[in-house]
C-alpha cells in the first residue's frame, strides 16, 4: 500500500472517531448550556480534576499528532488541526489551569458565540463522520479495486 493510500485510510479512521465525538459533545453542550457555569465550577473545585483531565486530553492529542501528520485535503487538515488543538487544551489544563478556567468563564459569558462555535464544530463533526463512514468516498480507483478484489464472494 503506498503512502497516499495509508494517509487516506488513516484520515478516514480518525474521521470515524472524531466526527461522532464532535457531534455528540458539541450538541450536548448546546443543549446543556444553562448548566455550563456550574459544570466548570464543579470541575475546577478540585485541582485533581484539571490535572487528570489534562493528562488524558494531552495523551489523546499526542496520539492524533503522532499518527496523523497529513495536511492534504479538507478532512486531513481538520483531523491534524484538531490534534494540535487538543494538545493545546491538555497543556492548558495541566500547566495553566487558571488560564483554562479564565478562558472558560469568558466563553461561557459570551453564550451566543460559544453556542455558534459548538454548532460549527458539530457541523465539522458531521463532515468528518461522512468522510469516515461513507463507503468509497474519495477512494482512489486502485484502492477501491483492491478492496473489492480482497472481499470474498
């Protein structure tokens, strides 16, 4: 399998995970908008939560960065950029939790803007889900032929 096919397949695999994740998390955040201030306050009440969450978020982002350094095509750019954003979020949670909380409070204060951002990220999730799960989408002809030939009848 050549490198471009591997990159394409890897982008599709990440899109299959990140797409539904973005849809579920962002739409849930919009639906629970009235609870966001309480959730942030409860989350930051114990510094252990920011440390543990930061560690897990950081490792998740590092996995994306380590396994997906492709910047050709819309879906690949979105996946790679999300990896870097997740790493940034994990670093903020681990090293600068006060900055994270300050940003979180500012975002919560601008309810209409963060709801719009959540909806935009949910739409990115819809796009990634489509790219990841639709059979034959953007598959090079040789890859699609090889996949069909390897499928038993």
